[in-house]
């Protein structure tokens, strides 16, 4: 009986998207239903939930099916391939190398009425992904002025561009810059999350190929969550011995160490797990 790993936060759909990005995208972009169900099983996802997740991913237009006799093969659509390629690039480039800065801030004043909490949440979520912090409910700030086009796209899509003021500015001193950072981001909390991630990976004991497979999926799945909470601050604005730098090195070291066995398990599992659908 296959060794099972506990299902992790994020749900079956999120985990199977990680499987698609890690194991299907680099190997031709297609997989049998049975292979994806088996992968879900190794992650602690039941067959019913795995099939439902596959269907939801298909409903999103990211994969499409083709029947081969009694078997069904799923292939990435152009939209699915583009999404996974973009996501994969960002995941593996994230946290690598120093972030240079010329001292300029991008600021957006966007007043949203209290009655439109859902809209405010949408804006906050999308801006956080682009590295913005909050100085107040209506004032967002980022040390990445090159992301102004992304900011304006978000504002336009949410219908907020007409009411928002966008500025580029400088504080005039590193102390004032540091004060902005402390007010806009909870770096102590983020550092704790990075330290917990590092400790979790270093404590793993992998005794089998299926364990390596599960570890890779969880490693990438957990690492990608930092893309939503880490603003990628310039190196000079970060604390000394920043925990995120250590975590990034651990991520890449673990991925390199575990990938071959994980890929072998996923590939070897395809023929023997093919079944009627």
C-alpha cells in the first residue's frame, strides 16, 4: 500500500496545481487522470476530492481532456501553460540575490468607503501580491516604483483609478525609510514564518521516493505562499541576517536534493496506475 502524507493547507485544487507545475509542465504538459489521482493520494487527498479538484481546474480553463479508449488524459491549455510558466518563474526567482534600490517610493492614496469592504479586501490582496504595504486603510506604499504599471492596471480593473492619487517620492533619509517599513509591514512576524519554514524543511526525514514526491509538492506549495506576504524589500531596508535569505537558500537546496526521486516516483507511477475512468 502506498505511503500517504497528510493533506496540507490550501486544499486539493491548490496542491494539484502545484503537481501540474512541478511534474506535468516540465514533462510534456499531459497526465492521465489516474496519475493525478495517485499523486493526490500520496498527498493525503481522497480519490473523490482529487477528481473534483481536477474538474475544477478544467472548469477554470487550465486543462482539457482527451479520451484514449477507457482512459482519460489531461493536457495543459495555452492559458494553463502560461499561468504555470509565469508562476514557476516567479517561484524560483523569488528571494534570489540582493534587491537594489534607488530610494524612491511608490505611494497610492485610494479612499474606499467602509460600506465596500469586499472591494477594499480585493485591492489589499492584489496590492500585497505586488509588494505594497499599508500605512493606513487608504494609503499603500511600495519600494518598487517600477511596478506602477501593475498598480494602475489593478486600479483600473477594480474601477478605482479615477479616485486614486499615485505619487513617486523620497523621504530624504534612511531613518525615515526605516520608519516607513516598520509602519507598513510586520517584518518580525514574517521572519517567524520564514524561520518556521526553514525548520520544517530541515527536520524532514525522507525514506522513500513517495516521501520525496510529497515533500517537493509541500515545499513548493508552502514557499509560494511567501509571494503573497513578502514585499521583497530592498536589501538595505531589511534587518541584518534576514531570515528570508536563509529560507530561500534552504528552499533551493531542498528542491535540488529531492527533485530527482520525486520525479522518478511520479513518472514510474504513470503506467502502473493507469485505470478505467
